[in-house]
C-alpha cells in the first residue's frame, strides 16, 4: 500500500554503503522503520533530509508483514537544522525524541504523542531562551499521554512532599520504600505541572542538581511502570548541557 503521511525522524543509522535505516513516528502507521536507499549519496533526492528531529512529508510502500518499509519520496515539513548550532536545544530535542521512542512500541499508532511532538519540535526550534527544565515537563506530559500520569494527592507545599513511584502520586505521606522526598522547588514544579499543564512552570527556575535529580526520579517512575525502559543514550549530552548552564 502506497502511503503519504507525515513522519518525525527519531533515529537514523547507516545501512550498507549508501543507505540509511530510519526509525520514525508516522501519523499513519505509528512507530515504524523505513529504509532510505541511497540517502548517503550526495546526489540523492533524500540527501540532507535524513536528520534526527526533522518532520517530513513522506511516501513509502507499507506492508504489515514487513519489518522495514521502503521510503520512496520525502520533503521537509520542518527542518531541525537550526538545532545543530544551538547545543542546549539539541540536547533537549534528542532526549525528548529518545524518550518518545521508548514510550511508543513498534507499529503502535500513538496519536497523542505524535501530535505533541509535531507542536513541540517547531516551538523548541523557534523559542528564545528555553530552560532545560522543559525536558522534565516533557517527561510529565509524555507519561500522561501514554496513560500512566502522575496525580497530586492534595499535597501541601508547606509540609514535606514525596514522589511515590508505585502509586504514581505526589503526597505528604510516604506510601512505600520507593518514595522520594522532594525539594520545595521540585514539589512545586510537579504540582503546578500536574494542575495546569502550562509551560509557565518553566519560569520557576528549576535547574542544576535539583533538575537532574528530579529527571532521575521520573526515570525510575518510567522504569517501574514501563517494561523494558532503558537509560537514554542522549543523557551524556543533556547532562553536559546542565553542567554548562550552572
């Protein structure tokens, strides 16, 4: 079946001498693999299009019994090229795409995650002064979109607040050994993110070690609720950005 749809490039690896295998999140068929034959050749019509984070209009031959689909045409809908000159934005982009790739299974159509990324990538590319805490916000939104969102159990910021991994709550009470005490700023960030779903929380100033710690706490939450969740390979880039932003 010939399919014309939009696709977000999540990953790209070299294949043989001149081709690439792409992992994409497509609007039509969800997370799939595409082979871009000859994409590494300078004169290829696909040359320059195959970059992580690019949003493409693509045409491919889809067959449900085939593990890798054949990409035949592609054009740029949104280019991630400007990320390559902004280290901080690139770090956020790669970490977010790797997170999304883990949350969406092979051949799974996840329209909420696709729609979120379609809006987020251009916003990240064009927005000035994006704080690194946007990744933590993305963790919360992606968890919600995939059905295991955090809930606020009427936590009071004037008291100690805990992130309870097993129950998926923030609360003033510890519910198990797998509970993390939050700093005041971490608790406020989570509470306001859960309540408003508004990027205004980015102005709270969560950064540095506090941000890094909260990201790690949420990664534990993902590991608990999502089988096979792994450490992100892009974390070394993201953590370097956190170090540089101090």
